[in-house]
C-alpha cells in the first residue's frame, strides 16, 4: 500500500520511506529546519536538485525507526518484570510477554536480515503479530 503524503506535511526527526518518491511525482521537495522536515511545492516546473538519500542514510533511518519501536515496547517488558517482582497480577499474560520478547528479538535482528532489509520498514508489533 502506497503511503499518502501532502504539501505542507511535517515530519519530526525522520522522513518516512516513500516521501522522496512522492515528492518527485508531485513536483514537490522536502525542506529541513533543525529536526523538522516539511513537504513543499516546487516553485518552478524546472527540476530542482533535491537530496536523494544514500544507502547508508536510508539504513540509518531504518535503524532509527527500529530503535523507536524497541523503545516503544520496552515499557511493557519493564512493567511485566516489575509486576512479577512485586508478585502482583501481570497486565500481560505470560504468553503475551513471550511474544513481546520475540518481537524485541525480531527488531534486534532486523538490520542483520538477509537481502536489502533497509528497503522496507520494520514491522510494528501489531503488524508483526498478524504476519505470524
């Protein structure tokens, strides 16, 4: 499924995959201001020199996305362990906790995947569970 982008769309820290291609097709470009990026309509129909990320830059962006997913799920691991240590009923079942740990391992292994792993974003936890 192609992601939808639009003129004026703002990104924080990371430019999603597909944004550069969308801009090229819609006569737009991405401007940077500190850690914020915005899609801007080209002023002239003449082609402009836009930055096309290198393979290393794309890999770094995919790692940043992966790291944000790890950080986003770590709280559930911490909560489960804390609840176990306090000997109280856990919010997640033991089976769900094990799935979360497997997902974390999937994310850790993501950059070592076979082939051109950086061409597709890592799966979210929900996507990963559905793919099983």
